[in-house]
């Protein structure tokens, strides 16, 4: 038995430098995805998402370089409804402002693709990846490629018959971005432990931490509907909605089943309810961790998660009361991504100490 443990220890020691290198790369990718989510929020809040009306995955990396190129891009923007109904008469300089936000968002997506694909090929070729990781990482890469297509699918919905993108497609786009972030950080956390001690090697997922992550993804979906429907611009009071818990216009749209997806009031109402539910789940998880005298790492993780939930809720309330200024709106979306990292970390910590 001792010899087996010695052999395992030597194998872990030999693999540790390679695991650390891959782990640092994954954390770098996670930071880029977090930046992408932040820039995406800024692009939405500045109404810049429809400024580039074409999808050119390769040539689109080159922005307009001459005045003629800028005028051509501006002319194409003038052909879509958003210009005629929202930005009629805007100057070329004003168009450049929204163009650069959208271009930056797309360019960062290209950078993430290269920052993921090239090191992945190198690590794979040199044998630095743990067993099973090539398939997992290829899956993340494929999901990233799909996300690029989803982004264009979303933008395309606002180029013909509407002045903004479809809330359904925005919800899909944002949710996939958070899913990619969750997968990348999970794989990074796994590399922080020897393979024989990882969750994949036998750890048991705890139901409540997993439920918190699931509830968080539901909140991301509903948050996307709030953002797309501009639900943060109605009922800007808390804890009531203009003096009542259930507003009169909650079911204002006919037929009734369209309200959760098309009524900004219901979108905000649902966003509040899920926030309360996440707070309750995080509070219960923290109480359980401390009451049961769980290991210190579990208690610290549960405490951090609860603190993050409270902070994000406070930021969301502040953003609502101020009617979603750009800075607070961006911060709320960015902090949501950070909170997701804390939630995924807690799932990993509790599973390893199961």
C-alpha cells in the first residue's frame, strides 16, 4: 500500500508543473470571457449591437481604415430600422462611437478563439493535458465557435423588422457565454488538485450547491429578458413595485402566456423572485456549513458565496433605483459573472469534501 501511495505521489509531482501551466491558461481564458461579458453588457447598454450589419468572421476583424470605408459602413447602418426610428440624423462621429463598441465586442471574441485554440493545440501536442481533457476542451472550443454564430443570429434579428435584437436570442447568447465561463473555471478548479483527488476521480456533487448554480442560470436567462425588454426602466422602487408587491400590469399582454417573455414588468418581477430564492438558498447553504462544523474550506466558500449574493443583490437594487445608468448596468452584469465563479467554486469545494 505504501509503495502504491509513493508511486501516486511521484506521478502527481511529475504532473503538477504541466497541470499548473494548463490551469493558468484556463484562468487567462476565463478572464477574457469575463471581459467579453463586460464588453457585451456595455455594447447592449450603449445600443451599439446593430451598428455592424454584416457578419464576416475573418475580414470583419479589420475595421474601417479610410473615410470612404467609414461612410460605406454608415450607409449600410442607415438601411436598417434602428437608424430611421431611433438614430435618425446621427452624425458620422456618433456612428463611430457605437461601431467601435460592437467591433470591440466581436474582435475580443476572435481573440478568445485564438487564445483558446492555439494553446490547446500546443498542450495537446506536448502531452500536457490530463486524461479526458482533450475531449472536454474541444467541447468548450466547439461551444465557443457556436457562440459566435449565435451572436450573429442575435444581431440578425434586429436588422429587418425591429429596432433591437430578439429577447429570446439575447437570452440564448448571454446564457451560452455564462455556460462557457462556468465550464472553463470548473476545469481550472479541477486542475488545482491531484487527479486522484479531483471531483472527476470520485467526488460527490452536493445537491444544494448544484441547485444554487442552476437557479443562477435561470436568473441569467431572466436577466437577459429584463435587459432586452428594458425591464429595469419600469417600477424603479424597492422592495415594492411602485407601492405594491404584485403590480397591476403584471399580466398586461394578451394572450397571457406571452407576459413572461414580452412584458418588461413581469420580467423584472420574475428577476426579483429568483433573486430572493437564490439569497434564501445561499443563506441555507451557509447556515448548514457553519452549523455542521464543516471543514474550514467549505465554510469559507459558503460565506464567500453568501456575501457575493448579498453584494450582487444590493448592486441590482441600486441599479434599479437609478433606472439603469450605463456604469451600474455594466457592473451588475460583470459581478454576475464573478458570482458564477464563486458558485461553481463552491460546488467543487463541497464535492471534494463530500
